[in-house]
């Protein structure tokens, strides 16, 4: 009887520990999310109210896409390349949803060289490829050039959130056209299939041109081919110098820590 009571006590203790462990982990994860920073305004382009609004927005929108949306501004007194600044920040700060160096998109604003760089890591690298990051950068560059930094960062957060909800390979700014095109293509294919089935269901036609043709009385009267001339023109195709608004160039790469990413850079 004593042994049975001891076994029951051990089992109950095990169940309590098992229930408490995930609760502890959940509390720890929640605490980490609360202490995580999304806006690093080292250049001081935002006031405290603006930084607070952007912090809350980045946290809310990023959680829905399971991707940290990060903003970094710097005076960059050392004049380090803006792409390297972004890569070093990712390696050192270890931003990433749910785990260190996980899903993240980072905007780095270099106030010294007047350049901006966007980089997508892991899930964001897939959904925010170089072209999509180019589109985002093009949207916010006019506001950066005019000093409307909060507005530019709002566009960055909202557009990154929007694009990450659209499957890769689709033009994110023409989603309605893509839907109509896919619908029209599907209806066209269905129409061809139904037409082919209807044609075959009517039986085969056995009458053709030779049915009523008298081959003994039919012949070609005359035949004539006349070659005039051929004209060939050459036109030089200009090379694409790349970039959207702001003279963009470059793309993604790999950080010093070995993390692959998409990228877009340009001046403002």
C-alpha cells in the first residue's frame, strides 16, 4: 500500500513538472518578445513618439507574418558600406522571429552616404526577393529624400507585410490582374476541352475535297514564284544599368556569419 502511494506521488510530481515546463517556456518566449527592439534610431531621425508608433507597428505586422521587421538608422561616421552595415547588424544583434538569426527583413538608413539598404533573411529572403525589395525601396525613396522618415518607414512596414502575404513569383502590385488572367486562362482551357469533346462526339466526317474531284480533268495551269529582295536592320539594345528610384544597384549576398539574404540598395 505504501509503495502504491509512493508511485502515485511520483507520477503526480512528474505530471506537475511536465505541465510547468512548457508554461515556463511560453512565459520566457513572451518575455523575449516584449523586450525585443524593432527600431534602432541611432541617427536620431525620429522623435520618441514616432519611434514608439513604428515600434508597435513593426511588432504587430511582423508577428502576423512570423518575420521581424527591423529599422536601423545610423550616422555611419566610419563610412562603412551600407550592405556590410546591415549584414554585421544581423550577425551581431541576431534578430529573427522565434529564434536567433531567423526570419527578418531589415532596412538600414545610412545618413552619412545618403544610402538605404533592404535585406530579407530566411522566409523574408524567399517572399521579399531582390525585385520585391526594389519595389519597396522605390515606394519609400521620395519620402526619405524629403525627410519624411516616419512616413517612409510606415510604407516599408506595411508594404513588406503585404508582399509577404503573396506567394513568391507573383507581381505583388498587380495581384488583381494576375487573378483575372488565371481565371481567363482556366476558362479558355476548359472551353477548348469541351469543344474538343463536342467535336469528337458528333462522329467523323468522311467527305473531303477528293470525293468530288475529277483528277483526270484537274491540273495546274501555271506556277510562278518571284523573289524581290530582303532587308535586314540592326539595332543596338541598351544595357540595363539597374536600380529603380534612387539609383539602385546590387542585390543580396551572404553575411560574415554565413547567412544568405536578398537585397536592394539605392541613394535618397
